[in-house]
């Protein structure tokens, strides 16, 4: 049974940083593409970063150069380092495989960027 638990969200000012964590169980990272998704208020959920089984990374244009996805295979955890945060980065952040599987969605973690 797969379980994904996100943490690390919060309220930060524009220009600040946050590091999100996704603790995974029931998944083998090297066999899956893992992704961070976000859902902004009133918008559809979108994929913002992903990391392949080989460790290659890709980012949405809106976060490229500011966000970094990484993983710790020993801890079965995926991270999202978010720097230079903007108000438009506000939303609930989730991790899931890519493409996403409905039953894997967790509760997400709220990120709010505001002064």
C-alpha cells in the first residue's frame, strides 16, 4: 500500500524559502518518476517538478531556476527546495508519481506567500 505524506509548508514573505518533504512508503524510487504538484486557489493541480528513477530532473517554466527537487533513497523521501518565492507560488503542494495515480494523493501541505 502506497502512502505519501507531505510536510514543510507554511507562511513566508516574498523572496523567502521553504523546503518541503514527502515521506513515501510502498514505493521504490528508482522504479518511479516522482513529482511535486501544486494546486493554487481556483486553479487545476499542476506538476511543477519531477525526478526520474535515474535522478534526472525537470521543472515547469514558472519555477525553473527557483525550485530544486531531490530525493534521499535511504530515507524514501523526496524534497522540494523552494527559493525566491513569489505570491503566485501560493497553493497546496502534493507529491505523487508521474503520471499521478488518484489513490496516491495525500493531504498536501499548504504554502502561502504573503507580506
